[in-house]
C-alpha cells in the first residue's frame, strides 16, 4: 500500500489529531503523510458558527478532498461530524477517547455559581449555551469563536468573565492547567462524540479498512455508535442549531446513556438517562430516543434562523 494521505484542518488541535493517527499507523506498520486544508469554518471566525452552516463546515472541504481522491482518509473531531453523513462516506475507526467533559475556565478560579448576576460567559455552542442557561439564567451568554488560543486570549483580555471549552482539546494541547473545574455529565452533558477522533473514508475504499482497524479503539467506537445512534433516530430533524447532547458512559459490560435537548431559547429543556448491557446497545439507543420524545423533544426542535 502507498503512503496513506491523511486529510486534516490546519489548526493546532487538528494537527495534533492527525499526527496521532500518523503515529498509530506507523506503529501498525503503515506509512502516511499529512495534507492540510483550511476550511470555511476556520476562515469565518467573525460570525456565529451556526449562522454560516454549523460545525459541518469543518468537515465539508475534507469530504470533498476525499471525493476528489486528494486524500485517503479524513481525520475529524467526532463532535464536529453531523450525525448523518452522505452515503459515499463512512466513519471506520475511532481513537481512544480523551476526557469528554466540558471545562470551566475562569481567571480568578471562581465557579460558575460564584459569578455575579449579569456576568459574561463565552461559548460558541448552542448545546453549552442552553445548558448554561439552565444552570444560571441570570448570566449573559455571549458568542465565542476562534481556536483554543484565541478563546483563552479573549478571556485574559477581559472580554468574558468565564468561558467553556472541551476538556479533551485542552488536554491534547497541554493546556489542562488552564481548567478551573469540569462540569459533571449531569449538569452539562457533552456533545455526541466529544473527546473522540473519528476517521472517515470513501465507503468504496475497502483497501484501507484493515489498516484502520488496527488503530480503532473499540470501547470508544461503541460510545460513538451509541451517542450518534440516538441523534440518528431523529433523522433530518436536527440541525446545527439544535441544542442537543448525548453521552454514553461505559461501566464495565454496561453503559449509561445521558441525553439533553432544549429549545433554542434554553428556557425549556428535557433530560433522559437509561442504562443497560453494552451487548444490547441498540435497544438502549431506542429507549433513550423514546424517552426524549415522550418528554416532548419533537415539540422543542426548532429550525434555526439561518443556513445549517
């Protein structure tokens, strides 16, 4: 097999992920090279991500490069990958999950609860924004875009009184020391796939499957399938605006699944939690989806104000 061409975004975090894939492939006896792309999501940091197409913008150009044959695999933060991807593509491998929780970062080490009413809290995620509102409806939740360094810089500059970032990204960039605290799964449930690196190929590339199976982390793959499975049960109803979260917590041979969904305003929200054997995860996915629907999920799902 020729050197496997790894498609990735050019951010520090994306390059860390691509280099980790390259390291694991080398350990499995496969040569590879990294090919970087600057996506629309990277270029447009001046506006809300949701208003220009959501996290799928981080994926689109890489999928187009796969389709054109410019790269063999695309490496993604799985939380950025839409729950339903075009049929010509397939997610075939998942790296071992890092800490899936959301991190609270505050310059004076104050907790979210210790902030005064009207404090400015930054996040670019509808999912985090609405869960924040559920915890502190009296703070001002402001849009936060840019790479990790840019976001931390805006906090230091005093533009925000506190910000939320994914713990996994901070860990991978050696920035765990910036974290004030981590939110429990029951308070701010992570995005489906958060902390997992996913590897996408053209579905016709059977020649790559064996090599990628060698670097697949099966427990993380199981979590990915469950979390994305709950979202996929909603079909095309969910978009980049939908404040939705799913996390599958492995406990030996069992799995506990947490789910959250709210309206766009964040004043009405529902949660569901169920557990069962890993071997019966499809049934668990169905029960969690049903629990959300029974609590009114379908009535809370709203179309966003722009393209998604």
